[in-house]
């Protein structure tokens, strides 16, 4: 599995317009990596999201909260993929 510390991973993540991220959920929820393009999508910088995981939870669309909670309860080491919606800092 690719890791954000791999130089090629960062090169791809930072060159594309997509958002790449890695979130630790145990023992606490912590954003390990989120690509810089996240700011154009949600209005928060990758530094802001890494510094305060509550911001990430706060922008999660309520319609997706249950499936994200279920993903966070996955067993350690289990790979999880899911789609969810975020609200922009300005509310849209």
C-alpha cells in the first residue's frame, strides 16, 4: 500500500486536483496526510485539517455520518474505502 511518506505518492497527490488523505482512527482520530488541493474544495487548508480533527468532523455532511462512523470502527489495519460529502467553510 502506498504511504504519504513515499515521494512518488506525494508527487501524484500534489500534482492532481484530487484529494488524497490518510486518517488514523486508533487510538485517536488524527489526519496523517491530506493533499493541499483540499483547500479549494472545503475552504480549510491541509494544515488546519491536520491540526484539528474536529474541523474534519464538522465539515462532514450529516447524511454520511453513519457510514463514516462505521468505517472508523473497522479493525486496525483493515483498509477502508468510502465516499462521503463535505461542506465548504462558507456553508455550501
